[in-house]
């Protein structure tokens, strides 16, 4: 069975600084998708960034980028120029099939941003 | 608002009572997912539908839980004989299956928070 592990329950970053959230996963599949979702307090979950396993190039979305290490089964999220609005729970998630299917989530990392 | 909606947003019930939640997906989305999220944890998959067909159910979905999507649009999740361990946030998500790229993204609703006393 596939599993996703986030070993950092809480992280803190100073506004305008850079922070990296860690995620590891376990799968025997060769083609899959990985995601980072953001869940602000009392608000719904939104997709931050996605990575297709067959792509070697790391995904980037504005201030958000990932470091995807397929052999190590590692998928970290880097947030540059952190803003107060980045404060939220961040979940790493895995999806087995390219065209859809259930998401398997990690336990989450609570990110706080200090002004 | 054309996002995923869920009703009610909060539900407090007594142990042993039945509860039903509703999810309205984004209108053109053919897949609908239910997840359960307990405090401090990531969401756990419960079940999902493609149109009206229920394609997968988790072992978490005991026989007290039933989900339907009768016309391939909205979905209901019913919990019979609620237990205190059922207290959680129940999240619904929808996606448009069959398209590569962002078309497969799951869009989440705000959730229904269930408290069982």
C-alpha cells in the first residue's frame, strides 16, 4: 500500500524568508502524481503545486517550487519570499493514476509566518 | 459561486442518531470523492463515484456508512448509529476525469464538521 509521511508537524518562517517542507512517500508504481495542498484555518483545501512522476523537471508555481527525488521517494516544497497569507496546514498527497483517483495524504505540516 | 458546496457546514448529534450530509460538486465534474479528516491529521479517503457509479470504497467505510450519487450530480453520505469516533470533518471533492493536465485536479468543498456527543 502507498503511504505518505510528513515528518515536520510544525514549521515557522520569517516573512520574506524561504522555508522547505519535507515529504516522503512509498510506492511500487512507476507513474504517479504528487501534490502539495494548502488548508488555511477554517477554509477549504486548495492545490498549490503538482508533479508528474515521469517528468524529471521540478514543478514551479510562482513562489512555490518542489524538489522531486524519485529514487529517494522524496518530494519537498519550497516557499520563497514567504508571506503572511502562506500560514496554513500543508499536506503532501500521492495519486496512483495519471488520470484521477483517490488521493493519499500525509499528516500535514502547520506553517506559521512571523511578521 | 461555482465551487464545491457542502451542507450542513456543522452538525452536532447524539450518539446513536443517523446523520446525512450533502455535497454538490462543480457542475461539469463527473467524479466525486468523500474524505474524512480528524483533528491534526490529513484527509483519509472514504469513497468515490464516477457519475452515479461508486467505483471504490475504503475499508474505513464500515457498514454504518453509505454514500450515493443517484443522478450523477450531488451526493449524500449517511452515517447510521453514530459513534463518538465518527466525529470529524467530512470533505467532498470533485474532478473532471478524462482530461490530462489540470482537468484532473480535485477541488475541495469547505467540509461538514460532525460532532457526536
